[in-house]
C-alpha cells in the first residue's frame, strides 16, 4: 500500500527552510552561497533516497532514479524571490523526493522510476526558467554569457563561484521522461475562497507586458487654462478608464490586467505633465481572449492618436507568453487522486502565475497540482500553507504519480 | 512729453541676457556667480540712471530715487529657474529702470520718485520670494539659517560667498512707498489666444498643494482575481476621475487643477500596487471657490474611506496661498494707459502664477501688467515675447507710472 511519510516530508521542508531563513520567510536567491548549500543538502537527501543526484552545469539539482524508464519527472524550484516564502517551489521539489521514497518503499510501485529536479533560477535572479530551459534544450547561451543579477554579477561568474564550470548540463531524455506533474502552492486566494484543498491546473495563462507612453505638452500648471492643456497625465487617467471598460467587456472571471507603474514627466506640483508612462500587464488562459484584448488596446490607441491632442505609443516589454494547456490525461489522473483522497474538495483552475511546467510542457506532457496559499499570499515572508494541506497535496500527488506510471507501463 | 527709449530698453534686456545665457535661454540661479555678476551690472546701470543703487544683505538690488516721495516702487526679479527664459522677471526690472530714466528725462515728470528693485530668489532656489519677504518685514530668519539649494548649499554660505554678510537689508518705507506696479511676462497663452497685447491683473490666484496616498493591498498580478483585488493604482485612477468631475462642477474658466505626479508601489509589471501617491495642485482667484474644491475633495476622501476597500490620506505639502486681489485704483491706471496706447488690445485677467506682488500687496497697494508670452511658454529656454509687445508694455507701464505718481502728488 503506497503511503507517503508526512513527518519525513515536513522535516525535509523545514530543514530546507533553514537555508536562507529570514524571519518566517526565506531569502535564497539562485546560486547564492545559501542556495548552493541548500542544493548540496538536497543532492545528499536524493542520494539517501536511492536516486543518483548531481548538480548540473547551470545549478539544477537532478536526482535520477536507478530504475529503468518510462520515468516520471517531478520537480519545481528551490530558489526564491528576494523576499521569498518557505514553500513556493520548494514544496514541489520535496514532494518529488518524498514520492520517489514512498514509491520505493511500496511493494507494488518500487520498480517505478521517478526522476526529481530542482530547476535553477525559476525566479529569474539571473534568467527566468534557466534550469528547465536548459533541460529541454532551449538556447540559453545568451543568458550564460550576458545575464546579470541585480547587483550586476554575471551568471557565468556566479556559476564559477559555485564551482559549476565544466559540470555537465542535464538534458531531457525523450525515451525516458514521459510525464511532468509539477506540484506548487497556488500563490492566489481562489482555493481558500472556494473552501477547496487541491487545484488541478488546466492552463498556465499567457502574459502580455507592454509599456505605453502618452505624449502631450509640458506647461505651467498655473498659467495654462484647462481648455488648452495637453495634459499627458490626465489623458493617461482617461485612457486607463476606457481600457478598463473595454477589457471588462472581453474578460471572464479569471482574466486579469494590471497597471503596475505610472510615471508623469517631469513629476512636480507646478508642471502640467508633458509625458506619461505606464506599465501594463494582462494574463488569460485563452489565446483568443488575449488577442481580443490586444485588439481593443490597439483600437483605443488609434482613437487617441486620431484625436490628435495626445500621442500614444506602445512597446513590448517582454515577448508575449502564450497560454500553455496542461495535458488532459495527466489532469484526469490528478483529479482522480484528489477525488479519491479529498472528495469534493478540489477544483480545476488556471494558473495565473508562470511555472517551469510551461517550459517543459512543450516537450513532455505536463500538468500541475496546487495546494492553497493562506490568505492568497506568496512572494512574501508570511507565505504559508496549512500543514494538513501540505500533507494532503503530497498524498494526492503520490497517488496520481503511481497511477500515471502504471498507465505508462501498461 | 514722456517717452521711453525702446533701443535702450531692449539693449539692457539683451545685455542682462548675457549673464547665464544658455542657448536661447538663461540659467541664472539666485546668488550664483553669474547672478551676482548680473546684480553688479544692474546696480551700475541704476547708478548711471541717477538712482542710488545697493545690493542688500539678502541680494536684492535696490535703486532708490534721489527724489523725495511719495515714490513708486517698480520691480520684479532677475533670478531664473534652472531652465529659465530670458525675460520672465528680468522684463519688469528693466522696465522699472527704463521708466525711472524716462521720467527723469521728461520736464513734467522729472521730480517724480521711482525706486527700482530686483528682488532676490523669487524662483525659490533657496527660499521663494526671499527678497520681497525681507523687504516687507516678513520673518526670513529661518530661511537665512536653514534654507539650502538643490546642491545642498546653505543660503548663509551662498550669501557669504557673494560677499553680502553684514550688508544692510533694504526695508519698506511706508511713508515713501505708495504703490507697486509689477510688470511681468504672462507665462500663459491667454493674451495670445485672445489676440491681446496687454493684461491687467485683477488677482493673483490662491494655491493649494496636497499629497494624497491611497492604500490597498499589494498582491501577485497573476494569481489575484480582479474581484478580490484592492488595487491602489486602479483606485487612484477612479479617484482622479471622480475628482475631475467634482472640480468641473465647481470651476469657472480660469480654475486650474493638476495631478503632477503619480507613484505606484512597488511599481512593477507583476505586482498589484499596494499604495498609490499623487501630487495635486489647484489654483483659483476666488477664496470661496478654493474652499468649495477643498470641501469636494474632503467629501470624496470620506466616500472612499467609507467604502473601506481603499484608504485615502491627505497631507498639505505647502501652506495654502490665499488669492491676492490687486488694487483697483492701480488697475484702473494701467487700464487707462493700455486703452490710450493700444485701444481694445488689452484685457483684465487673473495671474495663474505667483509673483513678488502677492507679498508686497499686503503692505503697499500693488498691481501687475502682463505682456504676451509666445506660445504661452515660460520657465523654458524658448520663452519669448514679441519685441513690439516688449516695447508697448513698457510704454503702457511708463504712462501708468506717471499717472499714478501724479495722482499721489495731487
């Protein structure tokens, strides 16, 4: 009978938390010395679990099962944001480790292969998703040569400092790796709001990030009548209001859009702003809806420019990220396990955040399992998940893993 | 017959422009070495005009007529903004000098007394209106002890550097100074838009400067559904829209309000802003209307706070400046002179900008005469006024000055 060991799971999560612990949170930036300490500890725990562990040439910790494939690949990331929570990606990595151990301890599953990964730099301290991108064979040479962290340290120098220059890079084995279920905390408040314990991810949303600049005429705020102003700041407020209206007409309940930054030039009390900049991001699970939002935005920009008083220019900040649909069969396995262990306490949902699974899904069938985040908080020291949810999530993931492996062997 | 000398007027303005000339503009910050060079040159020109010139203990250049009072006080300021225009306050100072000369050259007016001033630091490099405030006896000791410029230089050190420590401070002589007509460029586009050549100022508008902070909840921009967000940036946009509506209902054609700065915290693509700050300024000639705008703002803040989702807090940035009404008799004199020399080409108007006249008006009857600014531009290198308007403005000011002095002597 397959059984995870909750005490061992929680002990490992708590031990991992000690690397970079800062109050209730964790600061464990990719390739920092505490991050490397954590990686070495993790590799040791993988070896103790019977996996063959390595830290590869970009810093990914990879524990390869000694069993023959087909293999399940389970993992996530143990690096954190500058103000990170203790679970975030760590949860999925330790779930993978615990599932590998649990399967090995069970008569009926001990022949199954589970390879466990902690992908380097999911959080983009140097270059987002570096580990998973390297693993699937995406080009990362540019990042290896030029990427820097906030302090200006080159990725290459950080890898040298970590002693990883010359280490082999782990690569996908298409004959072996047949499914990638990634467990993660939800990072939002949806499961909590709905009173659910498990989320089965249907899609990782697509993201558009755009910078807009409105240009008017800088003027004296005392001597320029309202009627003749070309106030770029006032125009931006009007623009956002009209954009909100257009987006609301297109959105469904899961569509999100955010104006994260506004800057008025020159930014003083006494000057009518001559230019106004905004950062705009929108996310949705539907590529079609993202295109409709882009079209609405383009139409609004045309309207403003046609009026002639204020110029609007838009530039992409990041290349668009398309929505990534999770594998239906894998979703079904997770849903079956959730219904078996927590009847009625799970739901399907999109992932509003990005994850390594969106990189790997282009090469291996992938899916995700979420556990609730207390108060919907993440990327914050106070991020947490109820212990009962941590344990339940691993039980569901282990059951799903066994069933997926059974179906692969069949 | 009273006649100004247009060539001499323009030559002096052009010579003054050479001190700090930067392209077509001027950079002549208070007490800088070019500013002091300009003050010494100006004092020399005043002496040549028969005035007794001094540079006082705060840097004001004061040319006292050798004639007995009652005297007219004419002046403005020769310091500039960091990106200043060549006319701005310089126009009024050189008008004063030229009027003193013209009156002295005319048989019927040579006994009239005109004292000419270039008040230090109208632009607030160290402390706004320092010269006029010192002149009328306002407390400036705090500024003398603690005021600094942008580079952190103490006002006291700058005065020492300029060799002014120990110099007497010029003070108002209430028995002598009976009227203060201040000529200035308009700094706005109203005269140009109306096809007029002279503005007779009715009121210097009052100003309110306020900082507002809206507080919501910082959140992940991907995982936080729109329905549960407490987005301080989105709330700010809604707040400004409602404020605009409320202000439009109160405003007349001359009321102005400006959101000059917006900052969202933390200001990135992927984070729902937890706080939003704005700078708000509004100006009007009517104290009652300013109070109505304040009341509308307070009501809006109460509404937002009552909804409970977003907190709004407001702080004064600067003490409120009350509107200052210009002396009616002096306005009539300027209007008479304008109608005589440019029939139908003048209009009454408020001053949307602040001027030394608002300080002096509390002690001596004051008024202002404006000449048009090309394109309404000021505080910019390209600020300019048509030569014909520069000359006409001085002719009108000279005629008004003679008539005011005649009425004072009568």
